[in-house]
């Protein structure tokens, strides 16, 4: 007789924290960055979202009104935001890569100027 496997509450590949979880949000294909909903493990209350901030040029946590956090939750959120920002920045193609649009535009601009 086999033992049934537990149903995961967090999708594979999403970090687990003690009190909160980071659930990926479906986004339109036109969006270049990811979004996660931050939810309390107990009670499933949505606490806010993690999303890309063009002003900060990194992922940020945007808490919903009337939510409060203790130090462990804040550390988990900060760690998640730092990790996802690092992954995003490491995955970007350098602007001087001649095989990217940015490289092609730069080369085209240079040819026009000469």
C-alpha cells in the first residue's frame, strides 16, 4: 500500500518561509518582469506583492494597507527580493552584445554618425 504524497502549497522552485509564501502571479506576455503575491501561510491573507520597480531598478515589496510584520517575515521578504533581483540582473544580456537589439541599434547609430 502506497502512502499518498502531500499536496504542496507552494509551487516547485518558489522559496518557502515559515510564516509567508511567495506565489507567482500570472502576468501578460508583454510584461518583462515577474510578480509574486505574498501570502500568510496561516489564514491565506494576502499581505502585498513583490514586483519590479523601475525607479529603484530592482524588485520591491509593496505591502497592502493595515498589514504588519515581525522581524522573521521582514528578513524572508528582504532575502526573496534580493535573490530575485540578483537573478533578474544576472539573466540580462549585456547592452554591448552585438546579437541584441541594443547592440544593433548602437551599431546603426554609429554608422549613421560616421
